[in-house]
C-alpha cells in the first residue's frame, strides 16, 4: 500500500535558507563566473556608447531595426546594464557567502589539534612495523618539530599533521577574487577616465568641455573634477632609426594647481599626480597649422588641426572643416611627416619624425552637416552629399589655390594625448591580484599529509595518509622511519 502521508511545506525562513545555500555553493559561484564571462562578450563585439558614441550612431543608421532591439537589451552599454549588474552582484554575494564560512572553519581547524591516532594503522597507506628503538617517541617528536608538523601527544603515540597551507592558499585565492571585485566596483562607482589631445603651446584645463572623451563612475559627476591646468611647453619623441619604434616620450609642461605654478615633465611611465587623479602621457601625433582664405583673400579659418595617426610612422588622417563660407568647404586630408610614395599605396610616411612633411587633401563643397544637431567626428567628413572641387597637396610654407579660395600650410606642431584617471579601486585590485597569484601558487605546491607513530608491546607502528593522494608521502615516511631508527 502506497504511503499517502503529506510532506510538510517549506516555510518562508526555510525557503530563504535553502535559497541562500544554493546561492553560496561553489557550483553556483562557478556558474555565475562563467555567465559573467559570457555576458561580457557583447561588450567586445558591439560598440559601446560610453566609449564610442559615434560608432553607436552609425550602427543605428546602418541597422535601425536591430539597433532598437539592442537598445532595449542595453547592449550598447553592457557593463552598466541591469542584467550584467545582477550577475556581478550575485557573484559577489555568492563568493562571500561561500568563502567566508570556509575560511572560519579552516581557521578553527588550524587551531585544533591533529586527529587522534587510529586504532588500526595497518589499514592506512605506507604502513611500517619495526622493532622498538630507544627514545623512539622523542626522536619522532624532534623530527616532527624540525619539519614543521603540528603534533598531538598521546599516551603511547604521536599524531602529526602538515600542509594546511594548501587550503590556506585556496581560500586566499578566492578571498583575493572578492578583493578584486571590490576594487573594480569602487572604480566603476567612484572613478573617472578622460582623454584630451593638447597641441604643444596650448593649455589643458581640467573641466568637462576640454576633454575629447570623458566618462564618470555611477556616483561621480562633473563637480568631482579637481581644478588644475597643464600647459604643454615642449614635446620630444625619440625613435629607433631602423625600426621606427618609439624609444622615449617626454613632455615638458607648466602646471598650475591650487594657485601654485611649477615646471614638470611627463613620461610614459611617469605620470603627474593631482590629489587622487593621475595624468598619463598616452600618445602623440601632429597638427598641421593651416590658413584657409576665401575668393576675396579673407581668412575664414586659421589654426592647428589634430590628425589621427594610422601606423607606426605616424601617417595620419584628419578633416579641416570651414563652415564660415558659402557654400561650406571641407578638406578630407592625410598627413605624412616623412613623405614617400609607392605605386600601390600612394603617399606614405617612412619615418615618424618631421623630415619631409606633406599635407595631401581633397576639397569638397556643400553642407557639412555641422548645424544638423547630430554629433559627428572631428576627424572625418561625410562626403555623400558634397561636391568635390579640388585635389592637391602642400608642404610647409606652400599655398594651394582652388576655385573658391586657397589653403596654406603654415607649419606643423606635435600634439600629445593626455589621459586623466581617477581609480580609487586600483590599489585594491592590484593587491587582490598579487594575493590571488600567491594563493594559487601555495595551493598548487602545498601538500596536506598526516603521519602517526605508536609504540606497542610488539614494536613500533608507523603510517601515513595524504589528502587527495598527493605525491611525496612515501618518501617522507621513509625519511621519518630512518630518523626514528637512528639511521640518520
């Protein structure tokens, strides 16, 4: 007859305890870690709005229907999306709930005495039985002490244990992951990151409008920027003559901070520090200084225009936009610091220094779209609805005349890209990474083992036991027996 008794339903507290056990299990933590890795994939494949809003705008133009679905799923800002944050927070809670109780239990086990000597040592691995020797237990205790075993003394036996560093390293590794997560969280909430291209001779002021790109943490805003100024006085880049590889970058700057002015230098691995903000020398390039005149020889544009490097020899592209004439004029241009020419590529640069600079351009006429309200790149021009009216090139001091005016390349000045970073969690993440590597190495090379010795009427019994069948116990037991016998 079938048992028809009703099983009691789980109450609310019991259900909460069950959910907590499931969440804080190592299996759940591993699943969440895998899910976070999978969830980060769209952030690498799909343009992200905080990093590249122009690419997101272009994506909407090319695939408007797909872009709307991506927008609904927060795929254009993956790392700030609710679903990614949920995985991150659950992983954080899971690791804490899993590792901390294990750490407490491990700490208690380290303080406790080794387990008592089993009754039947002969059932254990590496068992040996030999004749009684004088002071066997004293010699055994001395050997255990020299080899850093924890010892439990009984009436006629010793129980020794060693190798807790393996589990300690394992727990240290997982605790370090929590510290890394804390560091990343602090950076995400309270950090900031900005880039600004500054021409030599110009001044950078730490306000939002002077940045080319700027992003804040979730709990930071424009008011958190520290007031300082940096004027770039000089920049020098050294390159390998054979490979064109950069050897050294140095920028000499004048710094104004809290009303005090001083001369400083910035190198690639020598940033400036302003409170908790650091300024790094990130990259460099060139800005052709051009003068554009209309048909009546009136100056309609004058100044340096930063160009973006495209290779190691600093062949660069850029755009010169002149909206103050009717119709507007745009120059789609490229710049080579050391001019050369090939049949396949046309104009190229064969060295990154200004040995033979040349500005090449095509001239376009029409509406540049600057008043459309749609953001656009300062380094590109959409020529779809424009008319080409000229094609030419100039060297420093040269002037090129076209039907609507002229363009003169006055000179070329270098620019530097400054990265301003506030990352309060960086030190926590660094310490966590170092501790994680230390814990991992300790857990890989540590071996947990136990050795027992008992004096009986018939002789001396010795046995050992290695956790997880770790190698090396047989050799250690052999050395121990030899020492007890007085052979060493």
